[in-house]
C-alpha cells in the first residue's frame, strides 16, 4: 500500500496533535515537520521524522503529498496558506469565519495555478459544524439554525490574546448562554444577536510592567474576536494559569428547528453535539481525515481550493466504496 506522505507546518498544540492523528491511520506517514524555530530544539513523537526550517519546504515538493498547516488563523495562515498553496496540496483549519471568503479566494487562485487541492477551514467549526448546518438547512428549509460553542477553550482566540503586546500567556473560554439554548430547544426560534448567544472569559498572564488597562482594552475591542461579545478579562499568575486552566476542552451544539406540513404544523429538531476532551486532538483528527480527501481529489486531476461542504463524505474514509455501502448504508 502506497501511503499518503504528509508534512506538518508548525509544531504547537495542533501540530503535535496532527502527528498523533497520523499515527492512527495506516494509509498515512509523516515525512517531516516544518518550523520557524530552531529544528534542533524539536523532538517528534514518531521516530525517524526529520524537522526542517520553513524555507526547506520548497525543496521537498516531490517528497510530500499533503501539507497540514497548523499555524494560527490571525497572522500565520494568511501568509503561510497562500505560500504553501503554490507548492503543495494543503489542509488547514483556518477559523476566522468573517474572513473565510477572502482567504478562500487567495488560496483558490494559488492552488489553481499550481494544480493543487487546498482544503481550508476544516476543523470542527468551521468544519464539522458547517457540514451539519448545511444538511439541516437542506432538509428543513423552513426554520432557523443556531450554533453554540463551549463551554471550552478556543485555541484561536487564546492565540489572538497572546499576540497582544505585554501578554505572556492566556486562555480564553467561550461560554454559551443557557437561556438562549433553552429557548431554541423549546422551539421559540428566537432572533439572537452574537452577544445574546455567548460570552467570553479570558485569563491572562502579563509581562512584568505591562499596562493591564491597555491590554484589557485591546482584548475587548478586538474585531472578529471579542468586540461583539460580553467579555471578561481576569489577570492571573502563571502558576494559576497552569494549575486551573491547563487543559484544552471544548465542544458545542448545532440546532436546527424547522417546520413541515401544509400549514407548517409539524415541528422538527435536528441537533448535533460535540463534547471534546481535547480541542487540538479532535481538530487534528478532522484535518487528518481531510488529508485523504485532498490527496484523492488531486490524484483525480482536481485542483483549486475547497471547503468541507464541497467534499463527498466517502473521500474521508480509508474504506473502499464497497466496504462503506456494506457497513454504513
């Protein structure tokens, strides 16, 4: 069996989790990790895997089938995504929802020119939740869809806080408002603003002498991340962060409430729920599944950027079409 040869760009929480995910798939192998750090400082879990600088990737286009991009959505992927799209098939978990159309456009242009497949925004939201929103809305065209995140730690939002000047470390919890969830489940179909659906709670460790008031202001007014939410900022010590906020749990709900019948007298609820013990481990496994899709599509002569809703489910599985029909249909 020819294995899909994979490279990992970035070796933080998500990159390390992608490595673990690859180890669970017999049709894949990790060829190398690419980093901005000194490669000699990084030790991978998988024996025999080399660590390279980012610049070395361009000399390895014939050795890697798919690159998994594991940088942050705020500043890493807008630069790294288009660069790697011109060289490799890629999969990423870009999660700045408001900017996905423009990110897709750039990735699509570069991927088409390079004749590569680049699957973007393929985590769990955007990603798995996107797929479930589409299915639910197609099945129940008359109705409303609601997405709730958390309670859990958002890697992207935590990373955004860490980019603020004077911040040493941080964790951010997304917290759904129970009153809103209950109203949706009762079938009230409320019109909810962003602020009415979720709150955000930030635990921040600052560098010595940092201006806490300025940091809090920058966090609370950050567009696309915190400006539209009720946001609490707590300044704590490094020890408190490690003791009380060391894990990376997350999860959420997609709920579609719809009506059918001549007079829309029949009510239906579709609910998809995730309860994740490790946000990066689960997100990584979603990315790894879409690696298989990127590879197969490119082998078929397809090119350009794709999102998860463009991909047929069978492309994600290691099983043959015959096996899938027998076991799942």
